């Protein structure tokens, strides 16, 4: 059969490599955790109860096992789709309802596939929220909130996605060979616009934003912002606790919409000194230009991806490998979007390494600005404790997967800083 060309076999080999790496690292990680079960790591002694330590181990195990079941299901799904010629058959089927290869057909196809993937993954989402998270005390979401969130999410993705995809599909035949350059401009503009609108338009659809009340914490944070000359439009809390007990803090928005956002769960757990340390860390990402560098890096990878996509669309081998005898724009976009990560997985640890380097730099910024090592370290310890983080990951596992260094590594690096 035509399908089994060299690209198909390359994909199959990389898929096996990728899955083997993931499973091996998971297994090593679980074994490593078991080996350390008997003793709370020194940094956390007296800071986390023996019960919570055992619970964090059970949580890591439960999440790993859940990940295995989901990965097995996804493997079955994707291979059935490829070997069964689903991408092509489904494209023809949609084409029966709409004018073949019209803009409507082209836009409907990826959304219909997205809908199928969404529905078959719904049991996983429900299990994750209402069994896994529930069992460890993290779920605060009522079923009604969950359903409403899902509906809002679907409407939002249609509202934003349909015009965006229609524009991309229109660009390809209109601009010919150089469509990918224009598409890059469109995607970058879209990314900046949604980032700017996120805290004022999109996030409020899901969360309630409340300005941080006047008081000690607000005064400290405002003083910090003035000290490091950080421009922002305000400090807000959101009602994360209505959905989950996990805690977090982040910056959102661009330019005039930029603001500090604190989860209400964080305010309950951390002292104001600790929150100031966390926010100074976040400001460090900005002051050390990590945000800008991240944007440059992601725009470069987007440009490279679009160029590769434009080449794949002209390449019959690409379509044949994934069971499509008659190439179409829409099937090319979907196959590329769904499967290209298998080809690029060996690069992931490089991006994680860059991210971890930035985290160390932001910790250093926080300590330099506040002169408060203890606050920075104790905030990290509390965040690990409250989120039941794995306190003893296998070094290979954290090297491959972690975007942040472990709390141990960060505490050591902070202790080594000279004042
Ligand atoms: Zn950070």
C-alpha cells in the first residue's frame, strides 16, 4: 500500500521513541519517590506534615497512572485514525454537506474533528476534576460550574477560531507561495491582541476579578512596583477557590491592561512577605526580559512551523503517510497540527532548560530587590506543600519535564546567592 512510505515509518519510529521515553521516565520517577517515602526531605522537615508528605506521593502516583490510561487511549485513537484513513474519509464526508473544498468546508472540517476529540476526551476531563482532584481535596467545582465553563469555552473558541481559520484558509490560495509569511503576521497579531485582552475580556468570563483592598499587602506591592519601576494597571484577586484549591499568582495583559493577579487561595496561605517575594519574582521575569525573549522565541517557532506546513501542503508523501490519497488544505492543516509534536519532541528539554534558567534568574531578582531570602524560600515551600507537589522527582524526570527547577534546587541556589 502507498501509505507505508518512509515518512510513515519515521513517524511510527518517533512515536515509539517518544512514548518509551515518557513511560521510562514516569517509571523511574515513581521508583525514586518510593525510595524516598520513608523520610521527609530536609528542606521540608517541620514544614509539611507526615500525612501531607504521604498524600503528595499518592497524588503523584494517581496523576501518573491517569496519564498512562489517557496516553494509551490517545495512542489507540490516533493510530486508528491514521491507519483507518479517517482524515481523508471524514474530509469527504464533510464535503457532502457543504460545497466541496469551499471556505465553509475548510473551516468546518477542523472544528468537526475538534468536536470529536473533545467529546471522546470528556470522560477524562470529568474523571480528572471529579475523581482525581476530588480525592485529594482540590476540586471545589460544582458540576453546574464545570458544565457552564465548558459551554463558555466552546463558544469562545468558535467565536475566535472561526474567523481566524477562515482568514488563514483564504490567505493560502490568495497569496500563493508566500502565504506563510502573511499567516505569521496574522497569528502574531492575534496572539498579542488576545494577550492584551485576556485580563479585561476573556478571563472575566470565567473568573471574578476584585481589586485588592487597601491595606498592608497592597501598600507593600505598590511600593515594590514603584521601586523596580514596574508599570501596571492594578492588583487584582480572582476567585480561583470556586473551582480548585490549587494556588497561583501571575501577570496578565500587555501595556495598559497589564496587572498582577493573585488567586484568593494564595492570599489565605501565604504571609504578605511571602506574597511580595512571589510577585517580585514575577516582576523579575519582566525586568530580565524573559517575557520579551519568550515572545521572540515563540514567534520564531511559529514562523518555522508555518514554513514547514507550507512545504508539507505541496508534498504528496506527507499526505500519503497519514492515509490521505487526495491532498486538501484542511486535512493538511489538521494532520500537521495534531501530529507534528511527535517530530519535535526531542527539542522539548531544550525549551524546559531555558525556562528553568529564567526561573533561577527571577528568584535572584526577587532576593536582590527585597533582600528577603527566607520569604522567597518559604513561599516556595508553602506552594509545594499546598499543591501536593512531588518533593523528590527523579533528576531525569525533572530535567525532561519541568519548566521550573525543583523547590530544593531553587532553595539551594537562593542560599548560594551573595548579598
Ligand atoms: Zn517564574
